[in-house]
């Protein structure tokens, strides 16, 4: 039974790791990250009618009292 030739395995593993690294870098570089997260929270300061009033939540009619 012939022995398994493992002389090219190092080259295959290193080239696979290099390819995976470059693919991950390309995927990560396509994402846009905000430099300051507080710049995106400006829209939360809008006044809505339910900010200052309390709303009662009623039970469904199917429940017995």
C-alpha cells in the first residue's frame, strides 16, 4: 500500500488560510461603521402625544372579571 504524499499539504493549507483571510477582509470592509454613534440618535427627541400622557391598557373581553 503506497504512503500518502503530504508534501503539498502545507502549501494547500497556507493558501486556503490566505484566501479565507482576504475574503473576510473584503466582507468586513463593505460594512459602514459610524464614527460617532450619538450622531444617529438625534431623531429620538421628537415630541409624540403619548410621551406626556398615560394610556390605560384594558383587558380583552374574553376574560372573566
